[in-house]
C-alpha cells in the first residue's frame, strides 16, 4: 500500500511519533501528515497509515498503536512504542531507501533497533526513566523541549512545532544511520588490515576510521596500537579496552607525555615525531616511517612493563 495520509494524534507530541514520522515520510514522501484524534481519521481505511493513536495494533490494516490493553510486546517482553512498531515493519525498507547495501540491511536493522529504537520505546512507556544531570539531555527529552509553551495561544502552534521538530529528529536518525553504516564499511577495511598485520602488534590503516569494533570482532587481542595518515601528518593511537571509558590496552610511553617536535624527538630518538598527548592515548608524526617507528617503540615499552 502506498498511503496518501500518515495519521498520528494531534496536540502535544513525543519522540515516538516524531521518529515514526521520520521513517514513514522518507518511504512515502508524497503522503500528507494528518495530526488528529477525530474518529474519521484514526479509524483504519484505504490510503492511510495510523500510528500512536487509534487504540489497536493491526499491521494489515495499517494501524500501529501501543496504548491499549494487550499492546504488542517484543519477544523478550519489553514494550513497543509506535516508533518500535513502525521500525519493526518499515525499518528494513527505510534502510534500503537510505541506500544501504542489501548485505548490511539486516545487521543494521537489529543494531539500530537495540541501540536507538528500544531506548525510545522504553522511555515512552515509562519502563526507563533517565536520571541524574544528563536526564534532560536524552533525545526524547530534547525533542519535547520543542513543544510550544503552555500559554501559546495560536491554535496552529502545535502543528508548526511538530514539523519543526520533525526536521530535527530526521537529522539525528539519518546521522546515526550514516555513522553506523560507515562503521560497517570500515569493518571490512580493518579486517583486511588485521590479516596484513598478522601477529604484529601495530595495525596500519589507510585512513582514520572506526576500528575498535572490528578489532574486537576479529578477536585481535594482540594488537596494541593503530597507525594511520591524517590530512597533513600521521597518527599513532591506542586501542581502548572497552567501548566505554578510556582505559587502553597499552599507553604510549610516559616519557613522551605532553612533548612536541624537538623535545619529543630528543626523548624518543625518532626524527619526525611531532606530538604526544599528555594523556598518552594519541601521538603524531610528520611521516609514515616516523609514526611506525613510534608505534613499535611504544610496543616494546608496553611489553616490557607487561601490557
């Protein structure tokens, strides 16, 4: 079915119907968004998709609500919001329309569902309540700050705010998909570089890119440093032990910390060494040869202290 109308509720908006609208408007750009609670709009009918309103979940009839008794649950018992339901049924088509290679669609669908859609679902259903200083900076909270203020008198204010928020929500979804797709492309490049490195401790890449997920997936626990070119120099960087935090498999030598140019060259004995961060997680060199030499020297020191 190619709908003429995308129907969601009127009034105040939340992240789940905004993000659902992001998916649906990309797939059906010719369809008009209708925000209404009128029975004639929120009753299933030909040429419409209804979401986050209507009191039932019936994909065949094109209605995707989650507020009713007996609302659908994920296989693990966690609740859906309208976003989760729309992603379940239309997410793969969205990824294809976004331009993802067919081979990446299924993996991306599951990754995006777990990392982006599920938190919105849980928050919308009250199953997840972010707390602490960052609670107001979650995506659902930020999108809701775009609602009109309580004493806005213009009857069209909600609709104007919805469409303004929709554009912002779209930018977050598309950026997240683009970044995740790039990681999948990078994975293939990193895997080839791992094969080329063999049992060496230094991984050389043709450019800067996300590398840690591919290193972990490949089980390349022996790798300690990564070297790659930048616009005008070369970079030597450590590999984080975990996705969260900054603990590295091996730090750059303590004697390099905070040094630049001649001072760093004097300490490490490598011509072209140009910078080492005081935190010892990244360094730079003027040439590939200098960067590789720095990495190998860092490996020797790390192994000597038991990295």
